[in-house]
C-alpha cells in the first residue's frame, strides 16, 4: 500500500515536533519553502557582490589566473565545508544553527565560543556587503547621473551605507513573507543578471581577449609594501612584516595567488543562513541542508561564468590591469564594463543589475544575522539578551535584534576603515564558527563517543564520506584563518585576538556564572509560549 503523502499542515506540525525535541517553541512564522531557504543563502553569497567588489583585489595580486584557477580551487574546499554543515543542519534544524550544533556535540563552552565568532562574523559580513554596495552604488551613480561622490572617503561611504540599510531593516522588521519573496526574486535576478552581462559583453564588448589570456599571470602588487595597517583614523606599523619580510620578498606569484584567494573565499560566506532560518522553513531537516549545499554549488557555476567573461574583456590585456585596479577607477568591474561599450546604456544596464543584486544581498544578510543573534540571546549568551531576544507579537520578527545588529555593522565598518579588512575579519570569524561544530562532529565520530551525525539522525547524510570530508573542511579552515590574518589583512588577525581577549574576560567575569547553553523546556511550557504568541496575533 502506497504511503500517504503528508499535507503542508502535517509537515509543519512535524517540524514543530522536531523543534520541540530540540527544546524550543515555534515563535517565528514557518513560511519558507525549500526554494526560499536556498534563496537566502544564495543571495548572501551573492556572486554579484563579493566577486564583483573584490574582482580588482584578486586581479591585483595574481592577474587572470586568480579567476581561472582560484575560484574553482576555493569552491572545492568550500563544498566540503558546506556538505559538513548541511549534514549538521539536517540533524539539528534550529535557528541557533552553529551555536546549537556545538552545544550538542561538545557542550556549552564550545557553544559559547562558536556563537561569539558567528556573531562577529555575521555583523562583519553584513558590514562588508552593505559597505561594498555603498561603494559600488556611489560609483554607479557617478557614471549614470553624473554625481561626484568620493568612493575613497570612508565616512561618505558610511553615509551611503546607512541610506541603503534603512529600507533593508524596515523590510526585515515587517515580516518574513516579504523577505522570503524578495530572496526568491534575488535568485532569478542574479542568474538572469549574469546571463545579460555575459551576453552584452560577448556580443558588443570591444576589448575581447584570446582564451589563452585566462591562463596568464602577473604579480601586480608589491608584496613588501604592507608595512602598516589602519584601524579607523589610526595607523600602526606592521609587526608581522618584520618577521615575514623575507617570505613576502621571495614569495612571488605563489604567495600573491594565495593572498588573492580572499576574493573567492569571502564571496563564499553566509550560506549558514539556511540553517539560521530553519525555524521558519517547512520540512526543515531536508530543505535547510539542501539550502546550505546547493547555494554554494549553484554559485560556483554562475559565478565562474561571470568571472571568466569579465576577465576576457579586460581592456589592453595584462597592460590594462593597473588601470582596472586603480582606486580612481573603482570599482574595477564598472571600469571594465564601461570601457567595453561605445553606447553607455549597456554599461548602465549592467551597473543597475549589480547594484540591485548587492542591495538584495544586504537584505538577506540582515535576516540571517538577526536570527543568529536572536537564537543566542534567548539562551542568555550576550549582554542585553533580554532585549535582543524579544519577538514582535504581530510580525513575529526579532525587531531589536534586527536594529541593534544593523547599527553594530555600521560601527564596525568605521573601525575597520579598509574594505579588505572588513572582508578578512568576516571571513575568518565566520569560518572559525563553521569549523568548530564540524571538528566536534568529526572528533566524536572518530572516538565513537557523545553525539554525532548518522543517517538515522540526519536525513541529509554524508554516510561513509562524512569523516573524510569533515577533516578536509577543518584543515582548510585552519589554513585560511592563518592566511587572512597576515598582511595586508593584519588588522583581521588582531581583531580576532581582541575578540578572544574580550570573550575570555566576559566569560570569567559574567557569562560562566549563568550561561549553561540552550535551556530545554518541557512540552507544556513550549505549548504555553506558542499559545501566548497566537493570542497576540
């Protein structure tokens, strides 16, 4: 006899039972389907944001090969991380995501550390996305309507960033339905936008390079020049360069290439969003897992097409790279695009496509960031947790979490000053948060002790390949943590150390006295919370 297919209402009831088993009430609206769950991570990865804004960064280090070989190389390792996280998302479908996983696999101390790295990473990635959008949109406006916004002035760009974020914050406050619809639209916008960009450049671009250009290299940056770094208005001598000077002097193309990988690695951040909205996703055990994994896989294909097309249309080949990466022509992609068309309308079309994509990316990032903070706050893990954990009774959104985290993103942008440092900090902090639960899962599997994922506990399972992929993921995270903490992103390394010192003090002076991790509630307590929320609708 064929098994009866469950209705949407029955699936949602099962999702609520799964959430109750993890100790939480259904406070947020469960409105997102599988496509919407995938869409939020795909939108935060946003190949039209990270890969576009850092196109000149990677090109400036190693030339065309950073796109030809760097992008697929990074993708290969990121897929091992995404697969490892997807399996965990399938086992533990809750908004706490990484933090909750670490608690179940390693205890409340591991959970607390994971959450703080995730908190900083979420804020910094939002800061990086919206500051990038500010730089890009200002540059686009200068070209389209003739404004004279200084894209090299941090405070001017922070002002543009705030203007961009206000509607993003308001949309997030007024409910998940509109946010989910915009995320769905964002998928089509990104894929369609790349297709239009590729068509216009291939059909009308006048700076077409031969296919062999993709395999050329050029060290376009003096690797010994990183003798200082800025933190806001202050500048400090680089301590690391005194020790690493010989390496930078003799590293040549190999060192330039790995430093340039930040372009791809930062683009592949934020896909934990699919886990953070698990409590708002229908059939969360499968849909959240597929959202994590497929967002990376699809981004690779679409992003690779975009990067290769742009690379093949750099004016004047290798000789044109200095002009493309010149801050005066920032952002590099707009310089390349407008240089390719006699008719500026084609450049305007591409500029608008990219600008809208960046704004949508920022919208999704605020959604993910606020859910992660909300989840940690409801377990009392941070200062101000009672305010940050509040959910609006009508809109069912964590309003104060949205507002506070967005404000912190702006403040951290001012602290970082240099865009590449924002990128490096967010990449390092997020991947440390990704790595801790992956390591704990692999460790427990190896020891056959404690909790770990199995095909029985995780419907989306890596089966026998799990341990191998887990350890490859952990090794790559260790490598990039070191790589993106040295010059020219030394401030990222110091920022992580400062965060570590703060975490140590806060833990010993306050948190350890009261924080015990996620607090399980009895079934009747959970139903009472849900009944109160329903009464306030």
